[in-house]
C-alpha cells in the first residue's frame, strides 16, 4: 500500500498524482467515488465499493426470511446472555 499527500485547492479541487492516474488509467472527466468511513477518514475510489452492494443483498435476503435488524439484535443479546450464564 502506498500513501501520498495532496492539497485541497481553490473551490475544493485536488490533483491526483500522475503515478496514481497512470496506474489506474484515470483521465479528466472520470468519476470517482468518495466513501466516508467516519471520524475524518474516507476512501476515494475509481469504482463503487462492493460493500454497499453486499450489505443490500444481505438485507434483502434477511427481509425475505422475515428477519429485521431488531430481531437479529434481540437474538444476539439472548445468545450473549446464555453464553455469559454458561461461562460464569
């Protein structure tokens, strides 16, 4: 993995170093995707992240089975309580 420092210029413009533009075949007009990781960290990518696609697919499959986030969290709490009781 390599890192480099870039500067934000007037109107928020940044320049990607030539080594990255060449490496990933990026030209003027290409669309990049910015993924906010929180706490000031983000990823700039020349393609969409598959994480969002996978998360959506998981959500659809769970919804098809009648599962919700609340039901999964409830089950997780129950399993943790059982585990804690068995290992106390």
